[in-house]
């Protein structure tokens, strides 16, 4: 590691809050699936900024849209109309089949907005007594880092010493429809759930789970809120992960890839009257729905469809998954994934996943560990078959290596 790289890392450590533990690489440039560090070394990005860079780094068409709009108008606040917001609404509604859209910035803001909206719907439409609304969530969930969200996390690291927390949440096991049925009561307004638990290690529920969930929510007048901030917009080989079971959420949350990694853009999408309960002055954001964000998101959605990235995610994801499963080693406990949302879970005795990620870095691949023993793999959706093969050679070399 050169002195300049050490200087960058040391300066971060000196001035920055220590809320992350990055892999020891300092990146300075990106294009497509590749990123380069300050010393000119090239890496295949197998994280995609936690799926935010699904369209590839610095996609030229999204970049052009951003630069063009930045020359015209960047921010008006929602005190005035702008000529990009209506077009964004129209295009994201057409793409997803949604009826109402609430634009925000980060994924966590979208989650918080959904929580507020379903509670308001519960009181004003369902008739839940004021202050008694309940939202059901799943163990090992990850919906962001805000105080409201970490209050219903089951991760001690996420929750520890941040309380007191807001009431109104009930935690059940993920993938257990019977537990959901038992948890629902007359005050239940929503079930907030990830289609695939990303931060937990790409945990995929049993087949048929979401079909049962949809039926339970419909029967009990409970809003099904799917957090598709990571899984949405092609990551799993479908536009939305819900499509794998042919269901529709009542509320869908999008973010990350909604801007192709250029700008924080998120959205709450509703197929019913949940968002219709909001009135002027009751919720908002200075930057939410700004013209620059809308122009970037419009381009990000457009290239996703026009360039066949969703279909490519399905093809290359299947290829990548098979290749990982074909690696013969006692190090691997399980390989799982859907589309280009993949994970390799190691046996505990193999040691921490981080050291494998550091070894992969030396081979030209950037991946990230999660939950101690799992390597997450999520390259941009523009990855080619040859690039998958190149990556698989390196994964095989590291995962069959003796670290003892």
C-alpha cells in the first residue's frame, strides 16, 4: 500500500466518524463494471454501491442527462412546480404500474415516509384508534439507519445505545407466513418486508411465501409494503422482485438504482389510497422531487429498459450462481441468489468473510462481507458473460485457498 493511499485512509480516520469499516482501497474512477484506485489498479466491482450503481459506473446517458439538467435548473423546492417532476411521475408510474408517487431522496427517507403514510391511512381509512397502529416487520430486517427504523431492527449493533425507540412495531420471523397470520390484529396497518433480505446475507424466502403474504394482507385489510430499495429495478432479474411470485404490493419503495448512482433519489409508490391521505404541509422534503433528481431518475429508468439490463441480470445471474455452486471446497456452506443479487456463506470454521474479500481485492475483485461469514456479490447489471467467467476464476482461486 503506497504512502498516498495510507495518507487518504489516515486522513479519513482522523477527521471522519468511524461508522464504516471499508476495505483498504481508495477508488478514484469508474466505468461500467470496473473501478480504478488511485494507483491505477483495476477492479471488477461486485458490490455496485450496494446495488445503487446497477446501470454501471458513470453511464454516459445518465451523465448526459445530469449535466444537461444541471445547466438548466437544479432545485426549486416543492413550493413551485418544475418541468421534470410531472414527467418523472408519469414515467415511473407507467414502468411500475403504480397510481401515486411520493419522491424522496434516500432509501431510509422512503421507508420513513411509508411508515408515516400507512399509519395515517390506518387512522383515517381503516379506522384504527388513534395512537394504536401496528406495523409488522421481520427479524434480521434492514430498512435503513434512521432512529425510527433502527428501533425495530433486531441487530444489536444497529440498535445499541440509540434508544428510546418509538413503539408500534411487531417483529416476526422472515419467510414464515403462519407467523404473519398470528401477528395480525385489528390494529395492524401494514407488513413492511424486503422481498430478499440483502444485508442479512441475501436470504431468500421459501417459494410461495409472498403469495400467502399477499392473501393474508388482502384478507385482513393490511397494507403490504415491499422494500425494493435493493431488489428493485432489475437487480433480481425482474423489474421488481415481487414479480417472481406474480403479486403486487400495496406500497413499493424504490431507491439506490433509481438514479444509477449519480444522485440520491428514492420514491414511495402506491397502488391505492395510502398516499392519498397526505395533505399539503403534512409531509415533504426540500430536495425530494427536485428537477435534477427527476431528470437523472428518468434517464436511469430509461437505460435500464432500453439496454436490456433486466434481462441481462437474469441471464448473467444464473450463470454466476451456477459457477459459484460449482466451486468444490469445504469452505462454502451455501451459495444463494436471484439474478445478480448473490451471496456465498462460509462455514464458521473457515474464518471471517472479510479476509476472503481482502484476498479477492488482491485478485482484482471488490466484494463485501456481511454478517461475519457471508460474501455479498452484486455487480452492475451490465456485466457480460466473459466478465462473469473472469470473476468466477478468481472466486474459485480464493475460496479454495487454505487460510489456516
